[in-house]
């Protein structure tokens, strides 16, 4: 997301019809920023220019590390796989489901990085990159891609590259040979995307075949009926820019039609839109509404379409939606999804990481206070987990543990700093740089986090990491003279690509129909056309921003879910008690039973003595009580799902600590339900050795080789517990079971937790962990290259300084941070406190209650409780509960290894591998030998040592 520039505004040279400079809309604009900065900078100690330059240089070095490794080890593939030092190519790697729809065999990372090179003042590299794109990239591949991702990443990347190419050409030093070739490629791609709009509604299909389009048999797409709101509503900037650049109006017309349709289909009473819509009928498929995944950039593009195109209707629509967001979704500092038809009813009790862009959009809107509040809450979550989890609950526990190096929080940090001038946000940016270098940096780039709790890595480095993260971080610390062009002359797309603001007055041949005021009565007070008085917007108090942040400093550690859920304002005004919460309910409390009756919730006594909860809204005392009852039942479902996840063992970590890895490679491992519990005991550290026989199903023939070491054994042919006993009897101090299914990976499959064999397993005293084939092969390859490989088995990745204490190691690795360790300890203590006993239930439509012996509490159970692991020798894989799945439902598969329970929070089904059909470019896998990796690593070490004085 976001609007570009220091203040990000349209300048006086880019007029809008009827309006003064657009800074009148955004508090961050040039005119408003001057006085705003003067009253805010006293809120924190200023950062010296020297330190800002050091941090800016670090960002440049980090970008070089990521971009250089992509070009060396992955290009022309779409993305880099930083753990295995090779490119990710559609059809040559196991499918990751929808995530792979961004890959089209068009060198995605290179195109996505074009304008970043110019922002970072790497003009020679930019010129070389443009030549490579023109020479190598083919847009006519037989591959099905996401219309949304291809638009924002590839079309946006080509247009951003073209915008800065013509800027450099005009300056007279670089790109003198350039003749709008990138624009011609963008136009070609635009025409390839147009068939997706062939629907009665004008909303595009979510996917298209670059070669064959839609609905043809060979296209393998065109049967979809649903798309997300953001997918259909995040086209106007790129398509309008393409029309304005080329004069071909069709692109802007199609994008406008899609936006018009979404506006018409909004829920009229709440003015909110849902997450998913039927592209043919316009019916809402998912009726929950928020500002995160599925909707986020729709709101962003409404405001930015006004900025870029000067069409008042886009601003009016945005303001109408924004009023609804602040009325229903915003629960400072939280942003919680609600139902579009019942906006006072929360749709979920967790938030996703994509909403981190919203404070930046609020800055653009000029609503600073809630932007500061939400940003500070997100920063507290980051300080607890080092990164922002993909989703976290209202009491700030991890809901989805992945973090694919998303840039949205850095984006909001940049815009808050530009709006306020508060050096506090420079310190926030410094923290982001330190965490990326400390936890995500690997020899061949930066690896996404598989689990923020354990610090384990995922073999992916998405293109948006180079397109956005480094751009925002560099701009955060850069002064105006550090950038070779005036960035205030450009607007940022949602992928941070730069489009020139002069497009607003170019090729304005599009017929515009204002469909806004036809359907809604607009409150004139919501549409201010003059620059806000900064003495009102920013009170004359140098500590204003700090005063907003201060109450939120400990919001994560002191969180109480009961205090976070909104209680109706009218209930407070009338003096009524807050509605009964599911976590407070006690089946033995007569007052609670009376409240249930009032909410239309009935108790049915079953023959076996259990009690069933069923809600009938028509039996509620009032419509408000019916809403309370529905909320109560949904909370029961949420608590049930949450409890089920908490009862499962979390993933563990295998960290390679010997030379030359030094703890920088962390593998996600599945735990065992037997043996040493790594969460309660000190980690196990030792060298690894393969057992003979490799399956570990009989007495080992090489006990001297595994004595005092961690044994590697292959899955299959016997129970997990039997393998553990055999290696323990041979003197092993731990065991790692490697999957025998070649190509399996934690990237594409749920993790296992290994169960026993139905017998008493108390005799097993050593820790046992499970690795999929891909992760296991990393250890096996290391053994082949280095013979002696030492690993650390633990509940989560350890700080490298602690791992290497007392050993001769490169100085750049020893970068311990006592304060961070202290925070981690505090986080652990708070996590344990949050694991309080909760009354939860596993259910689909009904609830079963069984009273405990204690008169003070009751426990809620389900008819269909999962079979205990010890009751059967068959392997049972239990799918993690999702928002629409039955949390008690399970499926079984037979295996001699014992039970393997799915403990991943996000299960993406592995689909069939696609055929490689691109004939133009060599897409063969680049197998990177260990020696080459070490050479890269040595360069990495030298670079760090050179920067040691800067305390990297």
C-alpha cells in the first residue's frame, strides 16, 4: 500500500479539477506537513544524520544481499528459495496452492524490483535489469496466474519501471537508449488480462491463462464463481495508468466498471463490503468485513484513485466506507472483522497481519490518532514475537505462526514518521532492520519465518520483500538529497510501485458516471475540502504522539480478552450489565442459565447425563438478546478451536550450529508425544550420525557411530517408539526421524507429532523430532559435504550468541541482545499465564456440557472427541480446525510409524504439479553445491565484519 513521498502528496504542479492541491485531503501532504513536523519532533530524542546514514547503508547492503542472491542463484526463475539457494519455478516444485498463482515464469522478482533499484540510487543496476527484462521475459506462457497478483506485481512493476526510466532519460545521463519498451510489454500484458473481465458483472475472474485466456479447454481455468473484494477492486491505479500512458481507454474503463459494481453491491445499511463475492450474480459469499486480507487494498485504491485521477466520486466512496470502518470495525487499538448485515457483531476474535497497512492509509486520510494507536499495538506484538504473525488473537496470542516477511508494518511506520516527524518511528525502523538481520538472514538471502515462536525458516523469499520492504526502510532513513528524484511527484501502488502524479491531467477521455450520490445520502461534514488546521489535527503539545502511545506500551502483556470485545454503547448508557461471555459461563450458575434462556439458548438434557446447548433466535427476549446469543455461541466455537490447538504440542526446531552454519539455518520439526519434552527441559545438542539399519527398526549394527550423538533414522517399517528405543539402547542422546516420502516439505504439508505405539513409553528418555524429506535433506547434504554436523534440538530457535558462547566464531554472528532475551523471557512468562483453564468445546452446531466435580467450574465437551493416541496403533491425521471446518472432524491413514497428528494452523492442500511449458528461457533447476554456498557465506561474513563498527 501507500502514497509516496515525504508527506506523500500531490504537489502544486499537478492540479485537480475544482480542487486545491490534494494535500487538502491528506494530513501528510506537503502543505500540512510543515507545521505538523515542528510540533512533533520534540516527542523523542532526535536521531543524528550520521546514524540515519548508517541505517540507510545497512538497508542498501541488505538489499544487495537479497537481490544479488536472486540474480546469482535463481534468475530467470520467478523467486529465490533462500535455504536451498535455487530458483522457484512453477511445475518444478511441489505446489503450494494459491500462493503459486503469483508465479508466471516471467522473472517476477526482477520485474517487481525495478523501481526499487532507482529509489535506492542503483541506476546502473536498473539499466542492466531493464535490458534483462526486455531480452529474457516472456509473457506468453501456458500458465494459470492470479489476475490480482499479476496486476499489482508484474503490470505495476513494468509501469513503475517505465515511469522511472523516462524520468532518468529526461535527466540525460542514463536510459538514453530507452524507447518505451517496458510500456509496450505492459500494454501486451494488459490485453492478456482483459479476457478475465468477460462477466456479466464486470468483475474479473480470479485467474487467467496467460497464453489461452479464459474458458478454453486448454486454459484450465474460467470455472471459478467467486473472487475476493480486493482482487476485483485493486486494479484501477495500474489499469488507469496504462490507459493514460498509452491512450487506450479500455483498461481504465474495465477497472472503473469493476469498482462501480462493488460500490453498488455494498451493504446499504452498514456501508460495508464482504470478503468474497460471486462474480456472476454479485451475491456476497463471505459476509464478514474488515480491513485485512481479502478487502484491504480495495479501500486503499478508492482513496488513491482520487489522488491519481482527480475523480471526486472515489473520495466520496472512500469517506463513506471509512465512516463505517471507524463506526463498526475500529475498536482502538484493534481492528476486528464484523458481519456486514449485523455490524455490531464481531465475526472473529483474531486479526491478520495484512491490516498493518491501515495506519498508513489513515495517515493519508488525515486521521492520525487511531493510526498511532493501531501501529503501536502492532509494534508491541512484534516486540513479543520478533515479527508480526500472520494472525494473532485479541489477547495477542499467535493464531497463525507464519511470517513471509511482509512489508505492511514498515510501510505504516514510514508514513507515520513522514506525517509526524517523531524520531520514535526511526527507532521502530531500526528494530525491523535488526530483526531481519538477526532472525531472517541466511547465506542466500532472507528466509520467511515458518513459525515466529520457534524461529524456524521457510524456503521462500517473496518478490514483494524486494519491491516494498527495502523501499520503505530506505525512504524512512533517507533525506531528500539522498534520492535522485522528487518522490513527492509519485504515488505508491499497493505493491509500492511508483506512478507519476501528472497522469491525472493526461488522456482524460474516460466517461465518468458518478454512481455515489445516487445510492446514499452523504453527510457534508464527512467531506472536508480544505487543509486541516494543524493546531487542531496536531495539538500544540510536543508529547502528543507519545501520550497516545503510552497507554498501549504494555497492551500485549496486560491484555484481557474480556476487556477487548466491544460492549454495546447503549448497554453502558442504560446501566445494563455487559452480555455474558462464553469464557465466563458456568453451567452451575443459575444466573447464567437465566441469561442463556433470555438469549434464546436452550439446554437439552441427554440420556447419558450430558447437556446440549442449542440457540433459537426466535425464542430470544429481543433482537439485541438474540445477537448476544449468537455471539455467545460463536465464542464457544472460537474457544473450542483455540483449546484444541493449545492441547496439541507446538512445533519444535532443529538448528544447525556447527561450521559454517553457526545456527543460521533453522528447520521446522514435528514433536513426539513421548520421550524428553524439550519445552520443559534444556535443549539437546550434539553431532548427528546415521543409524544402521537406516530405518532403525532393529538393533543397530553401528552403536559406536551413534553413541553420544543424535541419530538420524528414516520413517517407515515400524513404530516411532520402536525406533526411539533402538537408538536409545545404542547410546544415542536424541533422534531425528526423516520422512521417507521424497519431496515432502513443511511448506506444503501439515507437521506431524509422533505418537507412541499404544504401550507405556515412559522408558524412552531421549528427545525425538520429525523432519520432512526436504528439511531432512538439508542435514544429509551438510553431512556429505562436512562429515561432522552439529545440531541443536529445542522448543524454539536459540540466539546465536548463546549457541556460540565460548567458541571461535565470526564476530558478526555474536550480536547478542540482552534486552531482547529479557523480552523473550517475559513473553514466555506471559504466554504461560495466558494458558489459564478455559471452558471450551469442540462442536459443529451443538454444545455438550458435563459438570465437573468442582462446584465452581464446569467443563464443556463434545460428542466426537478425538481418539487418544495411545488407543490405536494406526496413524490418525487430524486436520486443524479452520473457520468453516468442524473442529472434531478427523480422517485416518494407516502407517506403521504410529500416529501423526496435524498441528499446523494453516493447511494448504498439495495439488498436482503443473507441466513446464515455457520454451523460451532455460528454467532448469540450479543445484547449488555446498562449496558455492560457503563462498557466498564468506562474502557475507566479510561484509558484516566491515560493518562491525556500526554495531550491526
